């Protein structure tokens, strides 16, 4: 279950269905990724259909899912819950 967001735009889209700050061309993919992350109980087992990988360096402890180009949804996963969900270009 998603417990917290770092991105205000993702939070608004997920909680209030207010998605105007996110790219409309990939909005369906963003929503699909958030739904899968929200339902996941274990990483990486429950997220095998995503292009998921652990991050290193400044983002050590985070998992990353490719949205498009350089953009990713990143999050930490602790005890079956996703925290600090963010939409970033970290490259």
C-alpha cells in the first residue's frame, strides 16, 4: 500500500484524481504503475511486470520503475508498504 508521497503532483493524482500537473501523454501508465505499487506486498516479487530495479548512490534504498525516457517513479518499500513515492528524472 502507498503510505506517503514526495511528489505533490503524484499525491494529488492518486488521492484527489487531480492529475493536471503530470504529463497527459503518459498519465495512464503512471496510474497503472501506482496501482501495482499500491497492491504490492513484496518487492521485487509482486512487481515483476514492471521494469523495476534497486537504486544506488544518493537513492540507495529506493526502487525505480521506468515511466518513459529518463523519467522514473521511485519509492522505498518497508514491511509491505511504499513510502516517499516520487516522479523524477534522476539521470
